[in-house]
C-alpha cells in the first residue's frame, strides 16, 4: 500500500517538474524575472497582512482572555480582592466588570 502511495507521489512530482521545465523553457528571462518579482511582492503583502491580523488578535482577544482567566483563577482560590481593568465597549469588557 505504501509503495503505491510513494509511486503516485513520485509520478505527481515528475508531472509538476516536467510542467515547470516546459513553462520555463518557453519563457524569456525578463518575463521570469517579472513573475518572480510579482510573486515576492505578493508574498510580502500577505505576510504583512497576516502579521497585522495576528497582532490585532493578540491585543484585542487573546490578552484580555488571559487576564480574565488569571483573575478567575485567583477568585477560585479565594482571593476576592482580584480585579481586572479592561478598556473598551465589548463583551470581554463586560465580562471583566
């Protein structure tokens, strides 16, 4: 069974490599450079976008939940003086109050 899967993967890889060689052979160096440049710019833009989304997620969702979790842990251990201060106008702020 494993050998059949390996054979299929090897054939798929061979088809992909053949396709890449065929495309590259029929393209000029200038066009290849433009495509690579376009791909690099696209990857950089997506990387920046994902980084911004990640930062927003951490700041506005993950960290407030960690603070609430810590206060709940302290409250469950009997420390009734534990408080949390969150700024905002959303559900997490309402839970924290």
